[in-house]
C-alpha cells in the first residue's frame, strides 16, 4: 500500500531497501567464506519478506562458476536472477526436500513431455533433475554439444518447464536447426 497521498513508496519497498542496504553485497557465511546475496526479487527484499510464505526449497542448484566458494541456490528463478548468471557454465541439481523424492503433478508433467518425445523416463526423478539442470544455464561455448548430449526429449522438457528461460530461444533454435 502506498503512503498517504499516493506519492510515496510502499512499506515492502522501504523494508527491501533497508534489508539490502544493511546486508551489503556479502554476508559472512562461515569462517573464511562468503555467501553472495541473490539479486532480482531478493534484492528488493521480497524473498526475505515472504520467507514464511514460500515452502523450503526442494532442490539445490550447485552452479559451476569461476567464483570461488559460490553458495548453492535453492530455486531456478534464483539461478536466472543471480548477478553471476553469465559466469555459470553448468549447474548440478539435487533433491533436498523433506522425505522421499516424489514428483509433484507439475514435475511429472515435465517428465511426461520427455517421455512423449521418446526420452528415457525409467527413473522419473532423475529425468526431472536432468531436465531442471538443463533449464538453468549451459555454457554458450559448448551449447550445441551439450544440447546434443541431452537430446531432443530433454530439450523439449526443458522448454515445457521453463519456456521463458534465458536460453529458451537458443534451445528452440537448436531444435529447428536454425543458427
């Protein structure tokens, strides 16, 4: 809600500025290491303000980057919004949720796309993790090679999962054989 008169900033915006300003660019994570503060929605304080609204992350994104001791991320959107995104050459995704890894209906729908395209879905959870990792960021220098390794079914699954991903247009171009 805006301040009286409609010309101020919202309480959420003000709190976000205070949170980001007080956290600065780095947080002490452990002796001798640092954790980067995510950009995007988190930079405005939204993820900190709504921490109670969001369930704990189900996945851990270990992004390969030249940045030493880069902290893992918890959501695909955090990977895309990270200020170091363009330095990522790959991401390894693991399940870290509570209890056994059971696919949600949305996750199963992505696996179904892979299966319908002829992909290996003998382990649906592994298929989903592979597809989720493909949706993060692949090294542009090796993109065509990596997409060929993943195969058409996983690339189609990635586009079903994240049609607006930063590399989605490159994936679509690869599928059609366009440069």
